[in-house]
C-alpha cells in the first residue's frame, strides 16, 4: 500500500509516497486547468519509515507566502535545515513560461513546460546531496522575472 503526503503550494504540489511493483502515478485535478505539468522523482536508499525531516515552501511573497501579491523576481532562495548526514535536498520549482537554472551544486532532474504565453505551466526539479547535516541554500534563477513557487524537502537516507 502506498503512503501519500500532499503539500500544496501556489501552483505546485509535492506528493510523496512509496510505490510498489508496477504502481502508476496519476493526477486528477479538481477543476479544468488551462495547462498542467507533473514530474515524478524516485529515490532509492531512503528511510521508508520517516523519509523527510524538513519541508519548506516559498514564493514571490516570501517563505510560506500567500498565494497572491508579491513581486516577480529572476531568482529564488531559501534555507533548508538538514538534520542527518547523507541527506538529499530536493526542490520543485514552479515558474510558468521561464527557463530555470539550478543553484550551485544542484542537478536539474527535469524541466517541463506545457502551453504558451501567460497560460504556460512550468516545473523544474532539482536535487543536491548533502554530506553533513547543516542549513542548505535552496536556490536558482530564471531567464527573467516571473512569479514563482518552491517546495524544498530534506530526504533522509536509510
């Protein structure tokens, strides 16, 4: 049986669970969307009893910001405390019709766009291994100013 956690943020939701065998990931939207994107990331060697120690979100209005208002910017940054050695910091970034450049030390695993112009949905996924537990910058930049949202998690190893 899969465990599922949903963490909604702006136009981004982070879903965490355990897939078994030939399980499939599907998304059912509660309303018709002009455009939508989904990315699936799978990690092995993760603590299955308690895979996350910290979850943070931020957007153009700040950490845990409201879903409206704010000022479009060409970069984002927040600090995620990691609690165990050997963790992986994972970030999911919603950025509409802009391209994404991950911060120093991050590997971009996916960048997906659907639609055109102001109705475009965009999502980038990045991760970074962390040798020692410490506060870690979760950051990156965009091709130009945009309203954005980020969900960052600390994935614990077994």
